[in-house]
C-alpha cells in the first residue's frame, strides 16, 4: 500500500479543496471558518475542520475514494464528536447518500443544509439527546455485564485478570492433568498451535479468552475451537484435524508462540 500512497499523495490537496467547495455554502450561511489542522500520521488522510463560536464540523477521509466521515460537535473544549450517521438515523434523507468520496462530500453538505439548520445555527438539542443516549447505553451495558458476572460466578466460573487485556472467565472444570502426562497416555494425539503467519507472532505472549468446545467433545478439522488474545491482536484458532479434545490450556494462562494449547485424539469423522 505504501507505493500506492506515494503515487496518489498529490491527490490529498485535491480532495481537501473539494471539501472546501462542498461546504462553502454552509460556511457562508452560518459563519464557519476553516481551522488549521496538523495530522501527525498523514498516510494520505485529509481532515478539514470548519467552526464558529457554536458548532464544529470535522471532515475526514482518504484520497483513494474510501467513505468520507463527517463529525459534528459543540465548539467547546473536550466536547464529544457525533457522526453524521447518528444524525441521519434520526433525520433520514429522501435519497440515501451514496457515490464516491467527492459525491459524498457534496451530498453530506447538502443534507446538513436541508435537515440540520437548527444544529448549524447552534441548537444543542441533538447533542444533548445523543449524550443522553450514550449514557443510557453505557449504563445498560454495565448492568448487563454485572448480571452476566453474577450468573457466571453462580455457575462456578472463575474470573481471571491476565497481565494484559480485559478480564476473562475460566469455565468450571475438574483438575486437569499436566500436558506431558496426557501426551504420554495418548502418544498419537495432535498438538494444536496457532499456525497462521506464525513468524509474525513468535515475539508475542498470548492467552486463551474463550474455548468454543470442551474436554471430551469432538471437533471437526478447520473448526474454530478457541479465541486468543495478545497485547496487539485477537485471533481464532482452528482444529488441525478431526479429533476429541483431551487436554487444553485454560483461559487466562499466558503462553508463548508456538506453544501447544490443546491436544486432539484423532478420530474418524
């Protein structure tokens, strides 16, 4: 992608100029001025910000035609930004906004002129409503998480706090035998490791966040058996072949690649 970025970097000023043209009527009608914006990591991104004493409009995009993002916020320090999509969910246009990046720029500007003059004039009702909705969503999520935690504790789950990442829940299981004992007992068993782009992950530590199957169950080749997390990425691990799960590394235990996290006793499908 870097070579393509270099070849198309000259298009950034073009898209920024088109953004200025598209929002010129709004700036003229509502007294908005362009702010100076400096991006640390350009990577062919552009950002144009227009504001007055009441409102700020932030336009973000990339120069190869990806979707343009428009954000609205009250022009006060540390105010939250709200995507224009949140506004569109409430005030649906007669014709959906579509097309390439330039088409979107002009369509969004036209949409704001038709459907959001109150916001452009400084009415904060929309922002207050969105803030209330976000607070309610966070509260609902908190209540749901507490209820889920209470349920899991009652069912014998153990909450584990790994050295990085979010807490995970370890399923209730009988005491597991060590890997070496199970391997000796089942010499033909197959170890499960994370093989995709392994070289990229050898420097990382990881832990299991969730097992999709349990001890004694049969898994089919290429079926997802668990999810893992590093301090950088999240990934799924699939079964290298069909077999019965006879040993596993429990959730929250840190391991290094390419360590074996499970043993499968081969069986016929």
